[in-house]
C-alpha cells in the first residue's frame, strides 16, 4: 500500500474563492462525490481560521462542485491505511474532522452551507454546523446503505451499514430534533427530502436549485450582519409541496416506536405497527435494522441518547473515542468486515460479530465509550472558542 493514498495531496481538492468580504470554500473532488480527504480537512481548517481573523471578511459560503455537496469522509482511504497499520492516520483523521466541525459550529462569522445534492456522513457533520443551511429539491437525507453509484440527490449517513456509527457531531444534532426523530434517522435507512429537512430543523431554508447562483451573486454584496444575510436568503426561499409525505405524517408513530429503551424494543414496536399498517417506510425501517451491524445500532442509539444532555464539544470528544475503538478493533472487526462487504467485494453480505442484537451485551457497548487504553492515543482536545451558534431550531 502506498503511503501517498493515506495522505492524498492532489492539488485543488478544495477551492478558496471570493472577494474581500465574501469567501467561498468549494469542495472540488467531484469524481469522488467530494468525499473528504485528510488534506482537504487540513486546508479548510487553515483557511477558515485565516478568514475568521481577517476583519474584512463578513461571510463564508460552503458548497461543493458537481452533483454532491459531500459524500462524507474517504472511507476507503482510511480503511487502506488502517489495515496497513497506520493507526496515527486513523486517529488524526478523526481528530481533524472533529476540529473542523467544531470550528464551523463556533465560527465568529456567518457561515452559509449550500447543500444542493448528495450529502452524507462527514458532509453532514460539516454543513449542519453552519449558521444557515440551505437545501434544494436536489437534497435528500438518507441513512441507508447505498453504494455511491446508486446515490442521486441523497443526503445520507450510512455508517451502520459498514459497521461504524452515526458520528461527526450527529449525537448532538440528531438528539435535538423533535421527539425521537433523531433516533429514527440514526437507526434506519430513512430518506427525507430537502423540504423535510427544513421542517424538522436540520436545514434552515429551502430554495430551488436554479436560484442558487442568483443567491450567491446577491450574497457577494453583503457587508453587514447576520440579519441582513437572513433577509437576502429569505428572498430566494421557496415553498415545497412535499409536506404531506414528510415527517408530519410519521412523527406520532416514530415517537411511539423510537422512544423505546433498546434497539430490540424499537424493532419489536415497529413490527407490531407493521401488523396493522403495511406502510413502506415502516417495512423499510424494519429491514434496515435487521440488516445493519447490531453493535453499530446499539452504539448509535446510546450516543444519540447521551447527546441530549451534552454540549457539542462533549459529543465530538465522545464520538472520537468511539471511532478510535472501532478503528483499533477493541471489541470487534465489524468495521473492516462492513467495508469489505459493502465497498470492496460488494457482495452486500457482511458477517457481523456478534450477529444478533441480543448477543451485543451492555458490557461490550460500554467499552466503546471508555477511554482508549493506548500509549499513543490521547483524548481529543478541542481549542477554547468564544461562542457556539445554536444551529438546531426544530420546527415540527
């Protein structure tokens, strides 16, 4: 394995453009759906800090080139390095990504994320921390285990399909959605449209994709405060007709099922609902939970539940700890098996260990939430920041 693949430094993976007052951070890896490399994260942290310190800069716009905003972290690159024994790459990638998300969440200037297409995993962690989160008819959210070539107009967090868990700050933003909607998104293969993201609070504005360039042009003239930026964005907002198929029609049943204490009880409750109503979304949720990694499901549920009482900094630190345990196979080999089955061999038949929910003990899950007992692994330390933008404003 070439070390270069771990630390891919191809030029122009991120473009930094704009005028003296408005800066654009453009993810520019369209052939890989703008999946985040270590070098991209490093570049963005460096430039965002410089923009924040520059008094002439008033606003930062995040966007992606191509049909994706960002398909998450480059899982295959991480996997390749980890199986070769480069543990420092895995831990450093986790830490740098958490630092980037925290920087955006606590940024001293307005950040506008334009999510016009696919966004998954690490892309969600980056964009959903922004002050303004704009979605279009091209935006979806899905936690299903979809292969990259099957994804079109999808927002996804497919971690549990590959033996991972809902991370990148999701224990913070999912836990702050209405009712138990966060558990629903974190544990199932649900897909929701951009308009529904606005309804539940994941996004702040919905607009048509054709108007994105007009919005950017209008924002180029910004020299004032957040209120002015909000007024400009509001001029381009559009009312979607998707509400009748969205969270409003599901939330009561979602709360009933996903308020249960354990994943086993959630699954049983969904199966009971399916006996009286054969709605596709219920059947899809059941099938997803039955096929996803049992350990990952239990980790995700606990992480989201604990996230309700934690600040973002605490959530990111805990998620980093869990991720390091997964990478180092502290408890199981599920992540490596999941990547093999879903992304490498593509047989879509991972052999999870343990293979059933009831075989995953509380003691096993506890180990993922404990300090990593390795000499070369220090807990994540996030820099002191002056403020935290309250990005989650549930609207249901």
